C-alpha cells in the first residue's frame, strides 16, 4: 500500500502495482546478444512464450518478446534483470511500432518488410540458426563484419 496526501492533506491509501508485463521490447547492440536471448528462452521452456520478433537495424537489433500470460513476480523480475544486462528498454519510432503490431496481427514478415522498410529477421518461435544464417549472409554480401553483427 502507498500512502499519499491529497490536496486537502487527507491521507489516501492506494494499492501498489502488482501486475507484471507480458511484453518486453529491447534494443541490443549485436547479434550475439540477440542469440543469447533466444538461447535463454529455449533453455527455459517453463516461460510462457507466445512469440518473439527480431528486427535488425543499421546499428543494432530490436527484440520483442510477448508472453501468453504474465510471469510470477519473482521470475518476471529475474527475466527483466537478465534482459537489462544484455540491452535496454526500447521505445520504437512509429514505423517500427506499426511493423511490430502488424507482425503480431498475422501479416507475413515479407509484407511487413516491404511496407515499412525494416529487416524482419524472425517472427514466431525463432531458432538460433535463423539469426546465425542472416548474420552470415549479411557479412558475406557486405564483405566485412560490422560491429552490430558480432
């Protein structure tokens, strides 16, 4: 419970927020960190994963993780701490936000990429191989390995 004083100095008691997020949107600096999140989720099958969306940007990666239902408070705190070690909460620009919404709504990754000019690496239940294959093809075509592909 939180105790607050209103404008008339009357004590108002309000409950603390006890709900947890079902969605996590993070920016990561490179492919290795993105792969670590995918590995973590595969290693913890008890996490009620609904889907993951992975978008590659010029200078990093956006990972959206959506749960089927909220995690217990302790597990949610642990999961958020893990994500915070790897990257930071991401507030997407409108174009990326709409692209992520359209992926969730069932639009194909190809249509989303064409419409919003974003690189959807994976959507659904990604495997490490998808991200690694994208990274290898990107590096091969570019001729060198940029920092965000490490």
